[in-house]
């Protein structure tokens, strides 16, 4: 026994086939695909497309989505193969346990906290911003103190008291005001005629996490049904933007499709083919979430068949939507005008006939983010559940609700931690943690599959190939 101890695939399969775990198998391929889409399509399609086009790739951002999609597809194929071999809810943690040992599995399981738990908190904070903006446009206002975190990060590492500043010109509430030079101090905000408000708690984010946690405890089928509804809403809105926007594309905005490289004042460059390549890791964040499907392995009706379908289908569908959306957005408006907080709205404003879609886009963003939070909050407890059953976490994490057959205790623990993080910590710090945890998990799964196939190939070579090699026999006969 030790950090290199492995759990055999036979034992893992037996565990998956037994009813001892108590999780209810209710999800089919369609539900799993919708879970994947629900996790993938969030703010990325509404925000990252414009940012990447304006700052890096121009209209060529669609090629960046192709490159990022291919990278995720390769990772997705690795996950799909492991999921069909090892249909356990632990995702990359379980795959590591079977191939690389307990120590590596613990490392990956710990990093997955960054991907799932912190991602739920991060996206909940983003959802709060969109939700507050939507209420503001309807004439309803949440006090700034109850819509922003009391803490923020400056200089990359200093956690300090945050505050908001109401811009005297636009009337907009600037959260995280310390990051804006014009409002870098309370005195500067007041001197500019602004109104200072100290953040107390991000209440909308907290309430969202509480509501979704209650739903997840109630049942995975009910949660999947809500996710299906939310995904249908946001996909309909995305398709409306793509469908109606297609008829108003100005092809001049696509010329040149890959703009000539430009050198920034600080010496960095943008645009050109190098810009397309630089934009690929930026838009990669828009694909994060497909691996959450694998955490539902023990609630899938036919995991060996349905898990690969759910992961690959969701990736392909989202890639097509991302490419189409990027082409439409850069076709409606000059790419240089899309580097704003709401680039889809900026693109629609360039065509007065499409202005009616703006409110729908806000609804789509709110719906998109809420489904991401739901799927992340669903995935993390199931990883803890599996780690607890392996003895690496206390038994409370694997406690199953006697009526609803969900990991209720783990769900509440995750929900409480997530709401504390979302309510009191800044968005920027959370986003950096999420990206680090996700990349660690993706890289490890890909290397594990490569190592596994290499081991199989070398075994076949030494057992059969080397002894039957024609050139080997020829050399031996010399």
C-alpha cells in the first residue's frame, strides 16, 4: 500500500455495476449531451468571442475556435475512452487511480476542486453581474452593497477591502473600483463626483447557489430536466442571433479575414496568424465543462455507450455554434468595436433591424451562466462521493439521501463552501484558480491515455512482435 497503489479496472467496474452506492441511474444520452452543453455554453459565447476578435485575431477568431475545439476534442476523446472503460463518477480522479496510483489520483481530485467548486463560484459571480444589469434595464436596482464582494485583489496578490463607485456621467455602478485608475481610491471616486458604496455580500450569487443546491439534493433527474429547459432557451437565443444576423452580414467586415500584424506600444503584437494562435488559448476557456459529463457516470443508464456520446456530441455542437457566432458577430460589426463587456450587443447595435435581439441576448447570458453553475455544483459532490468511498475523504461525503438517492451531504458541503466564496471573494482571483485546475486535469488525463496505449503497444511488441519480427529473424539467421 502507498501512493502508487492502484485500483484495478475490474474492481472499479464491479463497483459501478453494484447497487451498493445507492445513486439512481436515470440519465440517457440526450440528458448527458444537454449537461455537456449546459456546462460549456456560458459567458464565453457572449463575451470571449468579441474580446478575442478585437484584441488578437480579428475575423480570424473563428479559426481560433476551430483550433481550441480540436484541442478539446482530443482531450474529449481521452475522457470518452476512459469513461467507457471506467464508468465511475470520479472523472479524472478515478482514471488516475486506475492508471497512476493513489497519490496522483489525490492530486487530480484536489485540483478538480479548482475546476468545479471554484468554477461554480466564479460563474455565479458573473451571473450576478448579468442578472443585476438585466434588473437595472427593467428599472429595478439591487443596492451595490448587496451585489458585490467585500474583498478584491490588487497588485496580483494583495487582498483588500473592495468598494463600488457610481460613475457620475453614465450612472453605471463600477464594481471592483480599485482596478480602475480613475476610481482607484475612495477619495478619487468622491472627487470625481461619484458615489462610494462598500461591498457587503454578493447576494444574487449566494441565492443562486442555495437554490441550485436544493434542487440537486432533490434529485438528479429534476436537475437534468431544469438544465434541459435552460439549455433549450439559450440555444434558441444563440440560433436566433446566428439565423437573423446571417442576413445582415457585411462581408467588408471580413476583409482582411486575418488582419495584418500590428505592434502595440508595449512591444507585444496582435492580429496576423500569430494573433489567431494567441486567441486559441483565450477562447479555450469557452470549452471548459465537457468533462463534467463524466461525473454523472453512476447515474447514467448505459454509461459505456451514453457517456462518450454525451461528451463528444456536446463538444461538436458547441464548436459549430461558437464558429457560427464568431462569423456572424465579426460580419455584423467591425472587429475593432467588439472589445467591450457586451460584444454581442455591440454587434447587434450596428444593425438597427436586429436591436430587438439585445434583451434576448441578456436573457441568454443569464440562462447560460445558471446552467453552468448547476452542472459544476452537480459534478463536485460526485467527485467527493467517489473519493470518500475510496477512503480518502470522511464517510460523510459518500452519504446518500435515503429518499432522493443523491449525495446530499456532499452537495450541501459543496454548496455552502461555494456560496461563501461567491459571496465574499473577487471574480479575477477565482477565474485564475479555475483555469489552473482545469488545465492540470486535462493534461493528466491525456498523458495517462498516451501512457496506457504505449504500455499496451510495448507489451504486444515484447510478447509477440519482437519474437515474430521478420527482420529480427533475418538478423538472427545471419
